[in-house]
């Protein structure tokens, strides 16, 4: 587990600010946060890392705490849920029916250091009057929060979190997810009303496959699995949603009628009986030392879970204690999430290889000095298209920062050290305007970002078409 990093260890003493300066800084931070929300959710073109965004958000929170009389009621810190929608890459429903959550669907406060975890646990001890406070620790899934309501064991409706009070009804799309049962087994004796809350997400393998298909088709790829999931849930056609690799894991509940769930453990037992997938692995702890050990152990295991995670959620186990602790307008006081810093490494971009896909799309791939990132050695990373290369100023010989996008796919984040006088890489110039496989002409079709070989007889296209034809999604030919 890491200690405080530079983003979160800066001075937070605002005593030198005048009220006018504090108000101006709050307005600046709020505008920046709103802009980055739009870039991330609406345009799928984030300019900063999640960690940098979190640091801005935390600074605004602390500034508002220092000057509460100046805090804007419409501040991003007062909102629950996403403030913008992700692009769906398909016809999107803009008029979803709205529904009020029977119990407010709140967010969760983030912790960024061991010190903040310690402060959170001390507050639990103080408010509950106990030295040992039983808690659970589980992965924070990097997905989209949804509420699924069952009545008499039958799926009634599903909704997004929205603003925490009301959400969009997305029942038809959620019904397409294989891990969401339409009916709970009668033998499980489900509650008369059972509001299950959890995350819809994409598996690592499924997300990688989806982006490969979009790359080959010359379509913009999704920035990360969460972005893709959010967009998919907003598609008009459930049949199209069914083609996307969505999954669901339950991690909490809202309204329950006809059963008593006295602890997190009792909730998990009910999930098992009902055939609903629960969040795993899970640790139980009662002291700060045990919590920190669990967070560190989860960090070692989470890369093998098959889906993106970005933190460890700490929850008070006992339901009565949860109710005693209560909640703020934004988040419960009985839970918090430690956010793991993303692992990023610098390496050198030695060359760029151009691959030709089955639809003729030319995809640039960075050939890197091997570097160990998030559990594997990274040697190559897709650069997607010329627009991405131009935006990041990619050129051969540059030192670049590499991470696993969504902890899955190797990605070049940015250039950290440029080569003096180097020119941004041009796909067209590099291949001389010709396909590197067949030397046929290449073109950039209107409305598309990719360069494409226009020769249908291109050998590279033929090979990849045959490979696709024999793949699992087509004829499923072994060997």
C-alpha cells in the first residue's frame, strides 16, 4: 500500500486566502472539474488521470470546508452520481423514464492514503464508542452503479443511480445481462421486495475484444471499460446491448421488505441463495492494522479478478451500527473507499508498426522498451489512430508514460520527454500513402478517423478475414 503521493500531500492551509480569493478558487476548481467530467463522460477524451482529477476534487472539498459560508450549493462536491453521460457509439435513448429510488442511492467517500484510512477508522471508533469495529473490505469495481428491484422474486425494474434521488429506468437493457436473473428461485425465499445494488461492468477480455472490433471497423475506441459500459446502458436497442460483454456484481442493498439483513454477511448469504453474484474476495477486520493488511493483500490479488478495480471498499459490517452512523447528503458515514494509485511507468518508444485489419484499417502500434506494469511486461501498445497520435504528440524516440487502461490494455498516456526537433508521427507519410501489405492506395473516409486500405484483394486483409471467419464469434473452428 502506497503512502501519500505528491498530488495529495500538498499544503491545505487556506488561512492566507481572503474570502474573495477563496470564492474565486472554488469557482475555478468547480469549472475545471465540470470540464473534466464532460471530457471523460461525454467526449471520451480525458486530459488528466483519475488521480489528478481526484486531487482537484479533494482540494475543492477542503476549500469548502475551510470556507463553508462560500460553498456553492451546485458544487460538484454536492452531487451524487455522474454529471454527464458517456458516448454510446450507437442510437441513444434521450428520454428515459425517471424513477425515484425507494432509498437514496448515495456515492462513497474516497481515501487516498494510509493516514486518511486511519482517520476514517478513528471516526468509526469514536462514534461507535468501541476500540474494535468489525468491518468488511472488498474490491471497488470500476463500473456503473445500478439498482435492480425484485418483487416477489421477479425482476420489476432496473435504474441508474442518476443524482442519487432519481435515476433512469434501464430495465430492458439490464435484462440482457446473463448474470442478472429475471426470476429468483422460490427455494431461496427472497424478500417480498429486494432492491439489489451493484455494478454493471465489462470484463477485461470482453472490453479488449470490443475495442479490437471497433479498431478494425475504423470506429473510435472506448477510453476504458467504464466509459464503454455507461454508453452501452444508454443504447436504444436491447438487442445491441446484448452483443456487448456486460456483467453484474452485487455489493449492497436498498429497500428490503420481508427479511432482516442484520449484517453484510447476512446479505451475502441471501445473494448466494438467490443466485446473484456477490463481490469477492472479501476480508473481515476489526483493527486499523487488519484493514491496512487487507487493502495491501487485495492490491496483490485484484489484477487477477478479470475486471477493472480501482480501490478497496471498507464497510461497517453491522447494520445497526450503519444506521447509527448515518450519512451525509452525499455519502454514508459507515463506508469509504481507499483508491489505489494507478501504476505508470516511463519507457522509450522505439518504433511504430502499422497493422492492417480485416476491414483494411491501418492501426499504429507502439513498439516499446519492455517495462513491467500492473503484473505483466508491456512491449507494445496500440496508438489507435492519427487523431490520438496528434493529440499526444507521439514521435519515435520519445520517452512515454505507459499504463494499463482500465488496468487491462497497455496504453501510452503521454510523452514525458520529447526528442529535440522531432516531428509528430504521420501514418500517411510513414507508409508513403500506400498500404504496407499490398502497396495499394489508402484513404481516410469522411466521418472516420482511421486510414484504410482500399484494395479488397490486400493479402493482410485476407489473412485477418480468414482468422475472423474461423474465430469463436463466427464458425468457432478449433486449431
